[in-house]
C-alpha cells in the first residue's frame, strides 16, 4: 500500500471521528460552559472540513474515477463470518464529505447567534456534533451493516433535534412523527439488507456487487430487494408516501432545519441510492419505479408549496420537490446529474433556511403575511435570499441552473415524456412559489419598524453560502476536463448527457415565466392574491391542506389499526387468557378430586389400589395382549 493511500485511509477515519470526539467532550466535560461547547464543536467540524479538502486534493490527483480505496478494521468474528469497521473512499465520498462538513460548519457558526440565550445551548452543539458524525459515518461506510447503524444514528439525532424544544407539544409530536414514519421505510431497508446479505454471504458493498453481477440472484428477487432498499430512501428523503414527517420537522430550531434539509438526514436517502447505484442499476424495473416516485414527489410537493403561509414550511416542501428531482435523475440513470444537484442544492437550501431563520429571529413569527418590506431593514438577508431563490429556480448562471438543466436533459433523453413534462412543470412552480415567498417577505409595506438585520455571526455564513450558491455550479459545466461529471462518472451504467442548448434556454424561459407571474401577483399586485384564491377554488383548498394526506393517514390508522388492536385485545382476553384460565381450572378440579382420596380410611386406599390394578390390566389387554400371560392368561 502506497503512502498516499495510507494518508487517505487515516483521513477517512479522522474526518468522522472528530465530531464524535467533540460530542463526548461536550457531554462529559463542558456542558455547563456554553461558549466553550460551541468552540469545541465548531473547531472539530472545521478541522474535519480542512481534512476533507486534503482528501479531495488526493482524489483530484487520481485521474481514474474508477479507483477507490477500501480498508477494514476487524470488529467481530462469527465462525467464517467476519464483521469489519471499514471505509470506502472514492470520488463520491470526497464530494459528500465536502458538502457535509461545509454546511455543518457554516450552520454551527450561524447557530452561535441564533441559539444565543437558549437554555439548551450546549446540548444543541452536542447534538449537532453527533448529527454530523452520523452523516459522515454514512458517507465513508463500506458495508451495509455499518451503513445501517449510522443510518439509525441519523434518525436518532433528528429525533433529538426536531424535539429539541421538548417543552413545546408541537415539537415533541413532530419528533415522534418523524421517528415513527421513518420506521416504515427503515423496516423495508433492513429487510432488504438481510435478504441481500443472506444470499451474498457478506455485508460489503463491493463483494455484493460482484456477487449480483455474476447473475447469482433471480431477477425478480433482485428487483424486490432493490425496492426494499429504496424504502429506506423513501423514508429518509421524504418521498411520497412517507413525506409527511418532513414539513412537521420545522418545529425544531431553524439551524437544525437547514442541516437536515441540506446536508444530513434527507440527503442520506439520495446518497444511499447513489452509493449502491451499481446494484440498483441491475434492475431496470426498479429504476423505473424510482423515477416515477421521484417525479411524482417533485410535482406533488411543488403544488403544496404554492399555498403555504409558514416560511419554513414553504422551504420544507421545496426540499421534498428537489429531492424528487434527484430521485428522478437517478431513476433515469442520470447518476452524476442527481448527485450534482444534491451538491448544489445543499448550499442554496442551507442559505434559504438560514435566511428564514434570520427573518424569524427579527420578526418572531413564521407567518409570511405578517412580514413584508424587510429588504430595507435586512438588506444582507434579503439579497442572499434572492440569490438562493434564483439558484433554486435554475436561473443562469447560478448553481441550480447547471444541475437542474442536466436533470432535464437526462429525463428528456430517457424518452419518457410524462416524467419530462412533470419535471418542466415543477421547474415553473418552483420559480413561482420561491418568488411568491420573496415578494411577500421582503417587498411591499413594512409591517414591523423594530425589525433589524441579524448580527455578523449570522450574516457572514449567509454571505459565504450565497457565494457558493453562485459558483458551485461551475464545476458542472459540460465538456470541461475537470467537470464533476468526469470526476464522478464511472463509465458503466450511468448515462450522462451533454448540455442541450434548446433545453437550457427553454428551462430558463420557463423559470423566468414563473418569476414574472409571481411578480405580477405578489410584487405589483395587479392580480390580488385573494382573487387568485377565488379563481383556483377547490385546488387552493386541497393544496393548502396538503391534499389531506395527514387526515387520510389518521383515518386509516383509526379504522384499520384500531380494528386490529380491538381484535388482538379480544383474542388475548378470550383465547389466550381463556386457555390459561382453563388449565388453572383443570388443575384446581383435579387437585380437589385427589384431595378427597386422602381421608385416612384403609378401605378407601385398598379400593384405589385395586382400581388402579384393574386399569393397568385393561390397558395391557388393549395395547399388549401378550403381557396378560404374567397373570396366567392364554
């Protein structure tokens, strides 16, 4: 093994370990020292960020995207079956380490200002460090068992952070909802892992891939296994129908929302599909289902975002929509397009949430209709939010343009017109609802004269994320030697499309049309919002109430699960308890009858002995007549 490889292996273990070390130190030593806890947490993730840059440098020096470095530390041996704590370092790992550490670092710096004065300040930074460690653990894992352990740790951290203000019923309910809903997806994920491991005899990604490519698993079973694995991504990345937890997760502190939506929990599902893409690509049927679920989630969530009044919920549904875009890209084999969008989305979505936090910090409300005219009072927040809005809308030359355009090209070249039109309509809706949010919040009449810009510790991360939202897309300019496509492309199954000028121009026109439409209604107010509500009628009500999905789920739970619980209760009370009570009754009855024989009367004892002998002779006569000879019979 070369020295360079040893350095990369060391980096692969150190990068996730440092946030874990910060968590341990804060919990055990500095819990009472607020600023010290923040410094320890930020220092750890900052060093991890620097180490991630060094690791990326090593990967850039390697011109072969197929090359990877894998290393295992023995953990547990069970006969011939060995469990290892391993790392897998390839170009995808390097990109994701940069995304997670960058966003986590800026979110933590921002949190010093946002969480200032909160009683749980140290606890917050401890949980954030554990959250970062868990996601970084997912990124470097080289086997399914290790991935699943970190997967569940991410779920635990999201529960702790969504319910951070546990004294608020809404926060504790949202945390429980997130935990329970994602259990459904994780159950399928675990089942898929167990079936795959049982057949392949290993948890290791590379070994499983070789096993499957050799044709050792039936095609039908393979499709089922892949869809079971995808269930985990559906839960974690909030894809329909397990999307209902993500909007409610807004009850946690806004920096938590930024981290969950940009670089950790919801990114985990998309990353898992990308990490195992060589396995997923072995079933075209599974990929088709993934594409349709992603496409439907994208347009479905966008239509809900159109009517929401809570600034964070608008952004939550936009996240669901963008994650749908990524899944759609992966489903049509646009592997690098999907990961490129995950990369750019992390920066502008973190920026949008942190800007929302800045506004909430100033206005003390989440309702956009109680805001307005904030551009004058909060110019940095306003300008950076505008940049992020342009980026997510896919306006040239910001980062979102390059990644979203490649997704559209990949979907178009797949030949599926339904999915392509769904993606195009989603692009229009995205631009419309994002600029509805911008115009209502930052333009118009000022609602609160006391509003003020956030402190520098909060605005500096906004500026840095705004810069990243502008320039991060340049790594994906098609045709350049050092583009992200050449960096991630493995040259086997993923299908990469060159830039399509026609689609690029039309997608910009569509996005600008959405912005113009929002400007007419919410900027110029030529068409009043109230008029639009009347025109859209039932659709507005359905969208505002999120298609009544939560209500439908509650109804089904009450009708189906309550019926099941009533049956189980009856079965337990009458069948199980009845059987136990019957045995007890028979024992008591037999005991009572036997007690009658113990009366001290010799004649009674003789009668019992004689009766027993007659019974024994009768049994022998029936089952073994030969035995009667001992009594003199023939």
